[in-house]
C-alpha cells in the first residue's frame, strides 16, 4: 500500500508557490489545515509545548464551523508572532477559513489526513528555504 502523503504535500507546495490558487480537494484542505494548525501552535511562547495542544482542534471535528472557529481562536492567540507580509501564511489561512467541504463529507472523516499534515515536514519551511536559496543565487 502506498502513502498519499507525497501527493498532499506536493499539492500544498503548488498552492504555496502560487501554481494553483485554492485547495483542490477535501483531502488537500485537511492536509493543509493540519500544517496550518502546527504552524500556529509553534508560535506559542510556552516552555511546555507538546502535542496535546492539538487536542482542542481534534475535539471540534464534529462541527466544521466550530472547527474553523478554533483555528480563528488560535490566530487571535498567536497572531502577534506572525508578520503582516507573510504571504505564505496568509494563503494557507485564507484557503482554510474559506473552504467548504464536499456535500457528503464530514470533517471527522478527514481526521487522519489533518493529523498527517500536522506531523508532516513543514511546507512553509520548504517554501521559505527555496526563496532563501533563490535570493542567495541571484
């Protein structure tokens, strides 16, 4: 059995590079949202950061709007650490908070992909590294 992780990761990179404008599927949304949650939580100044910080998001998977509200709450908590000109973050946040699931999908059905995105290599870091290398070589 093969992993879907490379596909989700590549689709997110395409979004963040500007090759596509929006999430292309519920699965891409779920993966990108997991990455977004991790990025937001990494902004915490707590000396005791751990993965239990993910739990409030997972508890909200039963209701899409409440889940998005939890993401907005994290932005209110950690937004002061994110610069206004952070285009990559802006793109992820706007795509996540404006997304609507396909008619028959439940957010709970996407939990595994959200968790996969949360624990996967950071696409934001990948894009920032690419830009840094491009700027150095110019």
